[in-house]
C-alpha cells in the first residue's frame, strides 16, 4: 500500500487541532494537512458543548486563578496571563469572522456576564481583596464589586431569591464575559478547512503506530474502525491534540521529552435545567469557591449555556473518577499508561493526594438530593424535579516527575515538543480551549520557527492577532484598541 505524504498531521479533531489547522492554513494556504479523528464526527469528545463548561476563561470570575499567598495577599499572576491569552483567542476568532472563515458569532459565542458569588465573612474578605488587586489593572478595570443584596439581586436574580437576609454575601461582575460553544466553533473551523485545497479529514481513524524514520519524518499507521482498513501517513510534523488520548500517543512516539509523564483522569457531571421559566431568569456564569480538596475543574458554577442554539442552565461540575482517558475510551486507559519511567511519580501522587481521592469518592457517591442541595447554595429555590444529571467529558490531569516529592499533579495545560520540532503534544485541562489560540501560536513558534521568522508569516500573524509580539498586560492603549475591536466584531458588547 502506498503511503500518503503530508506536511502536517493533526491527531484529534477538537478545539486544539482545528485551531492549529486554521492558523497554519492562514499562514500558508499551500500547506498539506491531514486531520485524523477516532470518532465518526468532529469535536464530540472534550470539545463538545455538553462536555465542558463553555466559559470563555478570562479569569473574570474563576476564583481558583487567584490563590492567596502565604502573606495573605492575592496572587494575580495566573489571572493576568489567562486574561491576556483569552484576548488572543478573541482576536483570532474576530479575524476569522471578518474574513468569512467563521459564520456569525452567535453560532459559537454569546455575551454572558461573568460573575463571582461568595458567602461568609472569610470568603467576602477574600473576594474584596481579589477585586482590589485585579481592578487596578486595565485588564480588569471594568470589573464591578458589591456587597449590596439589591445590586446582587439585579445581577443574579435566581441566586438572591429567598436567600437568608442575614447572610454575609458579595459578588463581582464583568458585563462582557462570554459563553462559548466550543463544539460548534471547532466544527465550523473543520468545515472551513475541509473546503480548502491540500486538506483531508479522516474520521473513524485510530492511530495504531507512530514511528520516527531515519529521514526525520514520522510514519503513522492508521486503522479505520468502520472498515478495518489500514493506512500509512508520512508527515514532517505531527500534533497530538487528542485530549485525554494525547498521553498514550505521546508515550507511543517515544520522544525523550515525554519521559516520565503520567495522567490522572477526572470525570465530570452536571445538573441541567431546560425549563424556560427558570432558564430565562438567569443570564450569567456565576462562579463560587471550590470545596476543600476539590480539583480546580470542580469549582462550582451556575451557568447560562447556549449549545447548538439551545439555551439551558448547568450547575456543577460534580467530579468523579474513572480509569478512562476519554469519555468514549476504555477502562484500561489508565493501567495501560503505566510505564517504568512514570510509575514512581504516579504512585507518589496517589500517596500525596489522599484528600483528592476521598473527595472524588464522596462526589461519586452523592445522591440526586445531595447534588441539588449543593445547587441550593447558588439557587435557594431549586427543586429536585427541575434538574437532571448529565455526564460531561473526561479530563486527564498531568502527572510529572518531581525531584523532591517524586511526582506532582498539575492542573493546567502543558505543551511537550520534541527537540527537533517535528512533534508536539498537548496535555492537561483547564483553561484548555479558551486559550487554544495562544497555545497553538506557541507551538508554531517552537515547531515552525524558521518560517515564522519570515516577513510574510510575520505580516500574516499580525493581521490575525494584532497584539502578537506585544504585551496586553503592559500596554493599556493596545489592550483598549484590541478589546474594542473584538467586543464589537464578536458582538459581545451588547
């Protein structure tokens, strides 16, 4: 059988791979790209709208992005970085809308205020300090803060309805937050790519082998899960953007940079309400404080969601544990990922994270009544019969070697690239798809450095992301220009 040649092979057809494909096609329309997806549809794993929070993570409301330092002050480092990264995504999406490569913004992004809500003296003090620390920057200058129940009732009616008037409460709001249907976004990008020359999408195709050839190219063996036929792709560059499935593929590649990495899978569940009389009373993403021992992905929030044009309310997520790395994966995923070079770090993480283990067990064992009780902290009038349980996607948190502890559990995202730039993999979870554009630009910088240095690519990337090469955190005037452009183009300033 004759092997197919490609300049770029993208494994996975979710938010990450479609974003990288769009970037590369805009930079060079002649580049030959093959995209491989194990399912028979695009963006139906972690990227699907029902499998994630759909929050355009900008650190406006996510309290876990601003931890308290030992001295009691607020660490804003991660919040500023995530906010700037999300602005990069907004710029790229705006460019694609303006160029006609994406449809009307309403198809994938909608204005949804980002709000934080806390109760209790200690949490109110934290939120006030957080607001004071962030709002000094132009990035967060539009954030509002209030401890006034009447103001908070206007912002989040369901949350304040029939709440104990003696309870100490506080909230913040950024009016132009967003709800993003990442599934719709990825499918629209894949549809655009599929219409371009030198692009091929292979569905129902699983990577069975991944081998570096003597000539520096990658030989990738595929199997069509429907027909049973095999196919070989020879590619100069491979991107492993397969969500939880990226770790086994990274291990299969055998690049030294992937040595020692492991994964800890965490599942999620949502309470969902689709009753219009309830859904229409709430237009916001309201985030609270995470329970002690909870992973960052389990920060509770009451969300307005618009998925495939349908409006709903989601509350959660409720974490759980499974040995699957993908929602449509195998229970053997975790045990099959254990290697001689990562077993020490994985056992160390298991021993040092017993609080997390106990938390996950307690989450799995919860009854429907107990879950709705948690919801009543955000929506006091919630009734059991108005909400049903839905299963979200899988997230595989990173486990890596640590010289002191033996291993550590990471809750962010990380790019692992080979020294020669011929292969890159994305591991981890939050903030995930929200910062996909910034993350994929980093991959272009690392793996296509020679071409990115050319005047042609520099001009094109600046057209796609006007802030490229400059700091939105340090340049207030640039931030103002960029934000006015993206909010207007994406219709988020309504």
